[in-house]
C-alpha cells in the first residue's frame, strides 16, 4: 500500500512538472520577439531638416528582419537591431525612371543613401527617428 502511495505521488509530481514545463513553453511562444520595429509601417516626413517634395511619399515597412517600401521605386533589404543600434544591409531597388515631380529621383537617391548610413533609432508614440552617421535624422510618422 505504501508503494501504491509513492507511485501516486510520483505520478502527481510528473504531471505537475509536465504542466509547468508546458506552460513555460506556451509563455515563451507568446513572448514578444524583442524587435519593436517588426510589423510596423512608417511614412517619411523629413530627410534631415528637408521635407519631402510636394506630392511624393516614401514608406518604410519592417517585417521578419526585412525592411522595404516605396520611394519612387520599390526598395528593400535586411535590417539589424542591437539595442538602439540599427543598420540596413543589402539594400536593393527596382530601376524605373520617375519624371514627376521634378527632383523625385534625387530625393529617392538621397533617402536610400541615408538608410545605408543609419546607426540608431528611437520610437516615441507615433514617430520613428533614424539617426545617421553624420548626425542627420530621418523622421517618420506611423502609417495610417
């Protein structure tokens, strides 16, 4: 009889341990990824102190270690976060020529060059600031 009680106790302990372990696995699966940019979409408002050319838009989306969007052309690449440090690698873009409005191609080139020089980021409410290696900042607002 004592042996039966020990078996029941061990069975109870094993069941309890299994439930705890299973619960921890579920919690781990539900935990945030640690990437506050993942799944976000932004609209560029300023390159340094310069606003965008009227009637143009530049977007930036982050998902699964990939960043991309639309300037005049579509573009994309990889991004890496380490704390507040942010970098973009392997940037590419389609190669359409955009004529209107005047200066849009230069704006796109300036923006993509700026992304390649990103060193850090900050998010506050509905704004994203990406700081460049020369101290300039790309200012974004959350896309609606």
